[in-house]
C-alpha cells in the first residue's frame, strides 16, 4: 500500500491546495511516485483530465507538480454550483445529477464507495498519496456523512495534518477551536499542524506554537513564510479574484466583469504573467472603466442567470458603450454565448428561465443542450496562424452569420465567431492564452508591444520548483513521511 497523508484546513482558502502542489513537486524531486487526491471539491474552476473527464483545476495542477497525467480518480466528486437548481454533481469526471445543497448532504453517504474506489485506483503504483480536504473538519453543523474531511480520513485510515492561515488572523483560535469541536477520534487522527502565510520574523511566533501544542497535543511541522510567487499558479477558488490586482501599471488594460457564477477563470493567469498587462477584475457594483483596451467576458456555469446578473450591474451599458468607442471585446465559452443575440435553454438544464437576450454584439444564437462538450483541443488562430491549445467544457452550440468569420479553427473545423468590424470575437476554447505565440500576437493587436519573452508553461513549472524548495526549507518533510506510515 502507498503511504498517504491528508491535509485539512481550519477553513477555506488557507492554502491547502498550494501546499499539496508544492509537496507533490518536493517529494517527486526526491524520486518518489506521488499522486494527489481530493475526495470532494466544490469549484467552477475545472480542468480536463487525461482520461477525459472533469476534475478541479487544483488537482490538475497538483498532478502537473507530481509530474504525472491528471486522472478523474484524483478528484472523484466535483460539485459545480450553477443557479437556483443547485449544483451539478460530477462523479469521476461525468455529470451524474443536479442537487440542492440540502439534498446533496443526504447523497454523500452513497458516494463514499466511489470516493474510496478512486482512492484505491489512485494509490496503485504510488509511493505517496497527498490528500487534500475541503473547507474545514470543524463544520459539525452539516448533516449527513462527511466524505471530504474526517469521514474520508477515517474510512481510508489516513493520518491528518491541519493547515492554518496566520495571514487572516486568529490562527491560535482557529487551531485550538478546531481541536475543541471535533470528536476524540478525529483529534487522535490529527498528528500535526502547519502554519501558513507568515509575514515577518518567524521567531516571534515561537510562543504561539508552544501555546497551540500545549492546548491541543499536536506538534508543529513548521511555519511557512508567505510565498508571493504563488500568484503565478492557477487558483482553485474565485475568492482569489477578490485579492489585490497585480500589474496595475501595465500599458495594456484588460477589464473582466466578475460574473456571479464565473468559471474557468484560470484563462486570466497567462495574461497576469505578462509584465505590460494589467488585468482588472470588476467587482459587482463597480463600473467597467472607460479606458480599457479589452473587455474580456469569462466563462460561467450558468449563462442565462449571469446574463441577468450582468444587466443588474449595468455592465451591459458599459460594454456597449466601450464597443461604440471602438473598443475590443472577447468572450470565452459562456462569455462568448452572452455576446450573441440570444441564449435558449429548451430542456431547462440551467433552471426555470428558458431564454434570454444576449448583448447582440455577435450575430449568433445559442441553444443549450443536455450533452456536455468535454475534451482537450488543439487548433489555430485564424488571423495570425498561431497555434492554440486548450480544452472545452460547455453545454450547447452557437450558430449564425458571424460564424462565417471564425476566430479559430479547432482540429480543422471552424470555431467561434468575429463581428463584421472585427472588434468583437469569441470562442469556446479555454486555456488559449497559454500559447505564447498567440498571446503575444493577440496583445499586440490591442497595443503595439515588444515580445515579453514570457514562456507561461515554463513559468508555472519554475514556480512549482520554487514552491517545493520553499516548503523543503521551512517544513519537516521527513517527519511527514513518518506520519504517513501511521494509521
């Protein structure tokens, strides 16, 4: 049997995903065969695994860190919140059903077998499985069997390390409070803890470590200083979009409305890696700035609902005014659908509202369907002839006169659309900005620029190596391996 160690958090966004990514690369650099695993994830930032299904973006990154192909068995349960019909429940990469939050709590027990089976598959031929929890094990108010944290750890006999974020404050209370509310069996399963995102002189927290250990009996595996370069890595949760804007001094200004069900926002990451680009995510209640070079409409898990949300914010007025001034607009996936004249949902896959008017900037109409388009794709950008690559995750198809001016060709077939004036474009391909040549060419069409020389894939890989070295320097990885042998 492979060794296994689970990282649970005192809350969401404490850094579990990045810690697992960094440890996966660190142990892989030691020559170990590492596999990431997350029993249950809730995120609209999904990716396509090598075996064809959807998994959380974080597990895709963790597989890259471990230098292994991503598999649906690395994230067997993925919940994608959509609209008033609840969340889409994806099991081993494929949609199983929609469920409200309350209904899902009573479904979980029946999904535990799927989770354990995938865990066993994932552990095959591995030396070490690094497991990531979801949310916090202290959420004792939730009904039904837990499959994301302690319930899984107990069923799979996996020891636990708790991760706490000192940057948000209250870290001692977070760890001691978790110890207070979880049951005795769960307390015994926790073997140690990690303090994440420390700024300043670590020695000043020695007394804090002593207090935590005295009050819980758990030992410290170390304190991780804040790792600023993590901003180059894809984020798991949309909460990352609420953090301060990077690169605000960039000459090329891109505005991205933060839709209420924004999805696959890792499309923005390669743009954030460019030194002369500032990507500003527009929060609800804000107006889209008039000096933007490009408005980028991102993906969404519920196009019709977010079309209504966009109008509620007045962003439709901002976008149309931007276009009248000669501005450029790009829509990706759901954002592409919004640029058309209409979106219809005859089967009610997104909810009770069956039709919505789009922005009308592209002469296309979209019909949503029950069949999801999934898969990795390669192609060409029509204008420049540059290679693109990425993935599709969407419901429905778009057609109309502007499709005669495709934005891309995907595996020889026309994809996407362009307006007659050439200033409005869209397609279904996520991840296309990862292609360095295309990205430079597209940005040069907004403003004349020198090639930055940024190799995005190399930047991600270098950042993972940097993160691995950072964790090696500040955590006791040898003790982690010892804990992974404990049951």
